């Protein structure tokens, strides 16, 4: 029989049906089974380690399981800031593309990393002294954010500008959209016929998303 060492114990043999709902799983497992004893010793050791706050950050299964704060709630110390920016010249949005979503920026989450997008930006920037600027809510431009060819909840049919191109610094705190390893993130813009006809043809449509990445293992 596999030896036991205090303070870790192995369940003892009982009588009757050991797997009734009133019987704990620990007591239900056959105590004389060598593999079961090994597993219960692992459980007891892990419970002792994880219950001690001094060992909280040593958890590796999963990596951030016992961290004081989830890695998707706040960027961990070994996280990487995410700051992706793309643009489309207004000249590329022609009558042939009226009402059609045109890709402004695309980003593939690196393998082995998960992350959070907690800040987005979408703006129309006319040339200084150029033609007409964009009017929020006019429908001249509409933005959407897609993840793996699906529209992100809350980021569809955006008809107003968000963010400031003068403050494109990554933000590393606060929750947002969780992204996973190998996710394809895409920002699209569609111009209406009115927008193509009236907005400054030398202007630029700018899109950005920011946040952080962290190792998922």
C-alpha cells in the first residue's frame, strides 16, 4: 500500500454504497487504489500551497489562477501593451464602394497570447483647409469592429467619432473586449454615397484599438 505522511491523509474503507449523493467524492473513490491515493495526495498538497497567500503568485495551472487580480481585468507585470493603428485614404472610398465595408486595419493575436481591447478610436481627419469635415451621426461614415469575421458586441454601426488622434497612447487598465490567441481583429469603415460626394477627398479615415496582451499558459 502506498505510504501516507502527515498531514496528508487517504480516505479509509467504508461500508455500504460509497457513491450515494450524500457521500463525498473523496470517500467515494476506492481508497486502496494506488492511483487514487496519488491523486488525493496531489490535491491535498495543492490545497495547502494555494491556501497560503505567500504562495499565491506561484500558481502555474493556469498561470494567473491565484493572482490577486485577473490578467484580463488589469495588465499583469509581464504583459505587453497593445497599440494597433490603421487608416484608409478617403480617396479609396469611391462610388463603387458606397455602403460597402472597407478594411481599415487588421491584426492577428500572437499564438500563445490572450489579451484585452479596452480602448478604440475611429475618426475622420480632413486635410487642413481642405473640404468638408465629418458630422457625427450623419451616416456618412459607419465603423464596425470584427473578431474572427463576427461583429464585436457593442461595436457595430458606429456612426460617431470616438477617441482623440492626439492621445494615441495605450491604456493598460480597465476591462474591455477579451481576445484570444490567433483571433483576427479587423476594423472596417463604410462610406455612404453622400459621404463620398461631400467629405474631403484628401481626408483620412483613422482606426485604432488599444489594450494589452498576456501569456495564456
